């Protein structure tokens, strides 16, 4: 603690000898920053053991796997495992749906999380603040199975609460489960509802981390609350926002499988608008235990995501190197 | 961009190197994984010699001098009372064959992920539950199980061998070998729909035998029972069921296409009672007109409000809320409807059962493979495992122990030879509920009836035997290995385009089937049909021998 | 946190602004709360009333059946809590410390290959070999089945959290601060322990919550790698119970228990699993974070 406050007092900027740092080879770099590299060793070991070694199993996507020969001994079968996905005639549709839904989700989630975080930070009564935050976290604990039961209870045609209310006002009942356009709203709403607590905690942590002196200085200069939000908080949240969006893009080809699977299930009427890659794969492979076919589409998703994330990261790097993911 | 590329290059190289190293070391472990299967091969090749020696009288008794521990995997969850039952079981097994048992369970919801992994890993496992509905064919193809021949059966499972007809082992053949020991008593069940007698009477119906005759019953419910939906279907089980009943009025439909066995799918099928066993696409005659009849009627009912509008989102089965008055019909089979019938009896609701029967009044008997057990390919003690299973499956004392628990604690026998719960034990606090321990492959002829079974249930079970008729393809299991891409797409197309036809939520029945037919064609139904025909012909030829 | 808005400015005291603030936060919180109330009410309802009349804001027919079913063997539940708490506390502490340390390395400008290292981590979120190789590697080669190690190590790190932490550190520890500390002769490790850790408390608190939740909710690792009773965490225990209820409802010919709670069981399960964490966590969180930072300063 002492060191932190001590050095904070003397925040004079020391010009760094960048040139010196840039020279020298790989080994010299390792030696120069050996402590820092050593500090990276635990995580590196972990990821080599728990991620990179099993990753070699990716070859299963190109193999006709059997137990006798094992993962590496099984015969290659080229792109046979990919065949079903691409001849289904839906590969393009579900890929598009996956991307569109994730973009909508990411946008709504980011907007709502930031809004919630900013307003929570403005609240002065501590008990209210704590309570509101805890409440926002509750949906995180409710599984999609339970959500599905509630939504059915609320929206189903015959005795759903919505239709009962409409009935009370002598309005005709609506059939939400067979009408596509409702779901463009229901799905993002549920997604935001589920994750807003999670997201707002992150943004709130970023707000709390902002140096109080900046606010104090602004107040002295006569900035009011609104101005402090728009001029200080929001610009300073940008790095957090960028990193969270980039990380969100890293899941752009996956998606909230449980939500789609539980809520929509096998509903043929909604399927063309709500089918994502994961649900299509699940449906196609239900009842078969084919490791190869299961991992082939995963590989396809990974490659696409890698391309997207490299591109997005490149854009961010052009704008500000330090805010990029890598 | 240039700087990125510069920086990426070493990383990518590093990763490449890493993955090469990794695959190299995993190759080593792969060798390790090979060794158990090699030993399996060894036992495989040893078995003929074992059978030769079996014929020699001196060697008739298997050598059990070394004590072994057997590890078995079953489906479901271990009941709370398992440790007690297991120790009682182990006392018996130790005395009889010098072996003890360790049981593990694969949770009901995790079968698809965990079952193949356990078999693939070569973990300590001697026997596993196996069934045609539980990936038997695909796992056998991948080499998960040890092949079982008749001489092994004769030597190590004499009791079971005596009870098991040769067709059963025949049915289990995959690529020329049997990998499973089927139960000697396949389930005897027919699908049945439960309806309420009081409403039937109000609707003026007396003797309903066909499902389509229920229309006035539905109309009566719609008119007078505001809270009840005539057909309140759930997304999993009920959804294709009424359609299936209607289809069965016209043709002996196996309940699911043979190519996938999935009731939600449409594909390649056969008329169960056609002795020539002609394989047809469900988009061709005679199926297509029967299907259109079924969908036409379902559409009529759906439009009249007899079917719940959103079955896809409903997770509560009709048999679970039938007695609560939410559903006009409960769907199930003669085994799983017991709970519904008892609940209704307790509430004083009089019910009638309508079995789902073919035009000739029959239902297909269940496959031999619907419950069974397999020896893992890398079991170290397959002989002892077989002996243990022989006792568990065919010795009455063993059967009662593993299925019903400990007498006096988990079950008791009444004076008139019925099963009951002992004093102080209720269904709720019974630590070893029947059926729950996963031993569904034992000889069920040893079971006594329960004293709680309602009359209509007992009556149904008595009739079941008369309904059952072995279909032409009893014991045929399709090996989808060579057409798995097509099967995947057929399933996918079915859920999207056929499931609306099951519940009748289409504007135009003919147009709906035209779309489905073209989608199925694009998904490769013809190729699958050709493959089914080849395998079916081979099956019939072998059967005729 | 100090009350930064208590200074004098006209808008600061504007009742309209305050009202709007409270209103917005209140509405969001309310929308999130309502389903949970329905959930609690449902868990205290009788199974038949839920099947008959659906869920409601209060129990239409009060019943403790679902809880009775969960607590039928209280010893199991206690053991489940014990395992879960153990895993959460140990796992979160280790994970949070190493994650922050990694984030600090990635943050330091002197580390020439920091982008490469970040990519090394991030790459694992994009590609994986699938379930089978992972399972076979861990169980057959590393022999981690039925150990506490696998339950702690399996879900230990989340690359996203590490990268978020890096961006937080960047936000709360200005570069010049590190520079001047270096000039004062502090080593890289000391800068991390005595400066970065204390200054990143808010970030540690939030990432700590997420890590703890990940451990608390993780039933998958237990499902895959354990079959011993003493290793079963609470969530997996409940998952198993639900699965056996579903099984007996689907398969059974002999079960005579008619009113077995199924729908309400699912709800009660959520209450039992999340109740303690919701009630206790806000209190524990503070000590947790200060524990890690103080421990680091002293060590």
C-alpha cells in the first residue's frame, strides 16, 4: 500500500528508453524481463496441459473415428464429416442467423449494461445500490429450462397470462409461438435480462476504477452530473467497452445454445428465423454419437471466428494499439 | 498490418510446433489405448479355443480360483439404498463365483456424452448397459464391445442361454458378430391413450376402439370443460403421438422410421404386417395417403381448437396433467401409464384405455434389443462378468435383490403373492425404488405384480400379450454408418417440415407434404432407402436360413 | 467508495435527476426480480397446483414437498455444500491471484511479446479439440478422475477474465506510476504485489464474483470426472436428483409415488443452490478481496 501512495505523489513522467528496449533478440528479451516472463509461466503451463494438448484432437474432424485405433490411428476421411452440414442447404442461413442474433445481443447487452452501470454509480444510498445490483444478478441463476417454463406460462395461447389479460379487455388472443416477428424482440429481451447484471458489474468496476481526482477537478471547473457522465465516465469506459465487445465477438459463431434450444426447440414454424448453427447441429446429430461430425462444424465455427476476430483486432490496433486484444 | 503479421508469424509457428509435439505425445498415449483393445482381440481369438475346450468334459467348470472385481456401468442414478443392496449382492457373488461388483451410473441426461467416452477411454469397465435405443449399433461399429459367441454364452451363461432364443443373439448381429446379450424377456408393451369415462358418456360414446372416433369426445371437452384442452401435447413425447395413432388406423406403422428410429423423424419405413417386408419411402404409397389422412384430421382438430396451439414450447407431458384436468387424453404405453392410472384412481376419475393398434388390431412386439448388456471391449475378466450377469439376470433371488432391493426393507410379499411395501416404508422414503437401479435387462418373468396396480392397468397388461405380433423386421437394426450425413439431414428436415404436419398446423395438407417430399429428396432419402433395402434383404435372407 | 457526487453543483441536487436515476435502476432491478419471486413462490407450491394453474407470484397451494424431496437425505446436501464451498474458496483464490498476475504481465509495456502471449491465451477460446480428447487426456493420461484437483483445475481459468483484468489494470494503474516505482528500485514482482494488486481492488472484486460463480455453478466437471459421493458438489448433486426424478417418471412401471414434485423441484433446486450465494456473497466478497490483496502485500 505504501509504495502505491508514495509513488502516486511523484507522478512525474520519466521518458522511457524505447530504443534500448527494442534492440536485442528473443533470448535477450527473455533475460531482460525474466521475472515478468516467469510470472507468465504458471498460466502457460496450465493452458498447454488443459488446452493445447487436447487441442490436437481437432484432427477428429477429418477422421473416421473408431475406438480400436484411437484418435490418431483412425483413418482419415477428408471432408466427409463436414458433408452433412453443407449439403443441408441451411449452412448459409444458420451462419447468417447466428451472426445477426449475436450482433443484436451484443449491441443490446452493451447498451443496457453501460446504462445500468452508470446509473448505479450515480446512486447515493448504499443499501439501494447493493440491493439493485444483487437483484440484477438474479436472472443469471435461473436456468433456461426454468425460463422456458415461465415464458410458456406467460405466453401460451390457451391459458397464458398475456392472453388472459387480453381476454379481460375483450381483445382477441394472440398466438406468439407461431408468429415470427415477436421473437426478434423476445429473444434479445431475455438475453439482456439474463446478462445485464453480469455486464453491469464489469462496467461498474471500470467506473469505480476511474481516478476520483478527475471528477473532483471537473466539479471544481463547474461540470454538473450530466456533464460528468457524458464527458468523463463514458469516454473513460471506452477501453472496457472495446475489450468486452472484442471478447464478445470471439463467441459470435456460437451463441446462447440453451436459450434457443429450450425456448424454440423443434418449432418448425419459427425455425427459419431462429435456427443457429448450434441448434442445427444438435438436431442433426441427435441420437447419433459421431465425434467426427460433431467436431467438424465446431472447426468451421472456430475458423470463421478467428477470421472475424483477427480483422476486428486489426481495426482496433489501427485506432489504438494498446486497446487491442493482442 | 505488417507489424501484426510479423508478430503473428512466430506465434503461429510456435503453435504449429506445439501441436506437433503434442500430437506426438498423444500418439504415445494412443498406443496405451491400443493395448486394452489388443487384449480384447486376444480374448476374442481365445474364445474359439475356449469353446473347443468347453466341449471337453473335464474343463466344463470355469476356473474361478482368482478373486476379481468387476466394474459395471448402468444408466440412471444409484438409488440411495444401493450400498446395502450392493454389499448383499457381493456376499452372494463372492460365494458363488468369487467375484465382487462395483457399479457406476451414467446419468440419464448425459448418456450421449458420457457413454461413448467411457467406452472410448478404456477405463476400467467390464460390462455396460446396452440397448438398440441407446446407440448399440453405432457403438458396436466403433468397436466398443466384445463380440459374444454362442459357445461363450453356453459356457459362462448357462441359465440365460437356456432361456434366450437364438433369434435374440441373431438380432444383435452387427457386421457379422453379436456384441450384446439381450434380455430374455423383452418388454411387452403397447402404446395406449387414456380417456375419461364420464366425458365419453356425455359425448355419447360407448365403445371407442379407434382414435379417430374420439372427435365427439373432444367437442364435448371444448364445449363444457373450459380448463381442459382435448389434446394437450408436449414437445418431446406427445407431439407426433396422435398423428401416429391416426396413421396406424390405415397402416401398420412401426412408430418410427427404420432408418433413424426417431419418432420425430420421417424417412424410410415399412408396413409392419407386410410379410414380404417391402421397404418404402414415407413419401410414397401406401404411406403417403395414410399420412395425409392423419394430418388432415389433425388439422381439422387443430383448427377447431382441440389441440394446444403451442406444443413445441410445452414441457409437461399429457400423462402428467391428465388427472389434474388439464388434458383430455393422456398418452403413454402400457408400462409408464401406471402412475397416471393410479393417480386418477385415487382422485376417483374413471378412465378408459385405447390401445394404439394397427388395422388388424395388433401392435408390434418389442425388439429383443430393447434391454440388454454388453461386455466392454477392454474388459479384463469377460468370463467372470458373464457368469455374474448370468446370476443377476436369471437367478430369482438375485433378480429380486437387484430389482426390488432387500426383502423386508424395500419390499415385502403379501399373502396372495403380490409385492407390497413393508410396514413403515412408503414410496417416498423407500431407499431402493423398483426400476430405479437400472437393471432393466433381468428376467422379468420373475416379477410379481404390485398390490397398488389399478384394475384398469392389470387388465391392460393382461391384454397386451394378445395384441403383440412380431413384425417382419423384428430384430433388424439398421446400420447407418455409410449414410450418416443423409440421416443427419433427414432428421433435421423432419423436425422442421414434418413436425408441423404431425400437429396439423399447416394451411394446406397437400402442399405441406409436397414441400416435405422435396426437402427429403434433397436430403438424400433415396440413397438411404437403397441402403436400407440392401441391409433389409440381407437380414431377411439370414432369417430365412 | 467515497461519495463523489455530494459536492455543490446545481444539477447535483436536482431532484429530477435523482428521481430518474432511482427510477431507471429500480425498473431494471424490478424486472430482474419478478421472475425470481415467481420462482420462489413456485418452489413452495404443490406440484398439482402448478400443473393445474401454472406459476404465480405467491403459492396458490402451499407445500414443502419439493424441499422435502431435496432434503430427504440432509447429509448429502451438507456434503454437497461442503465440497462446493471448498472448491469455490480454494479455486477462486488461486485463480484470481494467477489471473491477475498474468494480466499484469500482459499489461507491462516492457514485455515485448505481450501481444503474442495474449494471443496464445485467446487462441484457446477459439479452438478446442472437443470433448473426447479432453476427457481421454485428463482421465487416461493424467489420471485425474475422482480427485479434488480436477474439480479445481478444470474450470480454473477463463481467458476472458484475464484479458478484462488487463484492461482494468491499464485503467487504474497509470503507466508513469510503474515507471517511477521502477526508478525507486522496485522489482517487477514487488510492483505487482504492492502496487497493482491494491489498486485493482474493484476489478478483483468483480472478477472474483464471476470466478466464484463459475466454480459454484460448475456441475459439468464433476459429472465428467467423478463418481464418488464425497466429491460431489452441490449443483451436481441437485442435477443428479432431478435426473433421477425425471427417470422414474419416464420409465417406471412400479413407482407408486404419485405426487412426486418435478416442476417445483426444479425451482426449489435453484433456491437451494443460489440462496446462500446471494445472501452471503456481498459480505464475503469484501473480505475475499482484501484477503488476497493484504496477503500479497504481507507476503
